[in-house]
């Protein structure tokens, strides 16, 4: 960020009372956002800007992928698991007991119990990131992997597999599409928080004439931050950073300054 950009952002530090989080409402009633709202008297709304849609079976068939010719499946999210087993069901496939599953986190691995008896299967998980999972994949180079993914996906895992000459095939099983946000046309928020470039694309699709004015924008992650600036918008709040590893932490730091809270 240049000095000129910093001056512009500093001029935009104004009191905050309303926030829009571009994700679904948290499942837990006691969550970091509800704590933030209660602590500072804020109105916080949740609205997913993107939706996940399963690829129709006829479209999946065009990829000419034989799921059962693979020996292992890589899952990077619950969406991947839901749509993989959903399509497998439509294809009337039953996963063989020897199939191995590699999941990006332990939480993702535990989600598999929705579809299989996990204590009877070979399941491996990384730590927190795709890089952690790649370290696990490195120890299993002889598998023939299937990577269920969205039409929009990060490149780390396929690039790692290709670089290390590990057999794999990508299977686009679901798509990220923009939500219909027409009901928000006349609604204004002090802060809108984004978590992916797809969220910014949804804003552009729904409101091609969007004017930022005094609305502050928050972005989680470098790719989301870049999407904001590439769209010609002002990025006011960035997460994570050393003093705020979470979006709620970054927003709280901004509110303390903007609302003059000691």
C-alpha cells in the first residue's frame, strides 16, 4: 500500500454501527461475531454472496472420469465431500473398503462419517492448510488420486501432484455461483467483509454500478484483498495480520479506532 493509499484509508476511518458478513450465519449461537456485536453494540447481518451448486450428472459424464479406477480421494472441504458422494450416489457407485481418503484437516476427515464408517477406512489428514496436506501426500506417491473440486479452486494441490509426478485427475463436481442479492439494493452497511474473490465477483454481478462511498471493505486473505483493489475499490481492513489473525480481530481493531474506544 502506498502512502497515498494510506492517507485515503485514514480519511475513511468513521464510526461503525452496522456490518455485513458475506457468509452464512454461524451454526453456534455464541460465536466471535455475536460477541463482537454485544461488546460494541453493533448490528451484524450474515448473507452468503456465493452458493455451491452440484454439477449435473450429464455434465459430469462429459469429463469421462471413472471414479473407481482411482485408489485415493483428496478432499479439501465439506462441499467436496457432499458433492462427491452425491454424484457417486447418482452413479449408483459404492466406494470399495480399500479406497483411501486424504483430507485437508481433521475436521474435514471427521465429516466423512456422514457417508462412510470411518473407523473401517484408511483416512489421512493434514494440519490446517493445503501445504500440510501435501506433506502427507508426499508419503503416498504411489496412489492414483482423484481430486474432487469446484470450477474455481486454488492451485496448490494439483501443482504439487504434477510437480512430483504423482498420478491424479481433477474432477469438477460442483460450481461456485453468485447468489441473488437484489433485496440488498437499497441497504447500506458501514463495513462489508469478504472472504474470497468469488464474493467480490458476486458483488460485481449483482451491482455492476456499485459505488463504495463511505462503505468500508474488509478482506480475508491475500487473494481476496487483491480482488478488492483490482476492482478499483478501497481496501480498509485486512486480515489476517500479526495483531489480528482472524476477521473478527481485524474488524475489532478498526472499530476501536473508528469509534474512539480506549
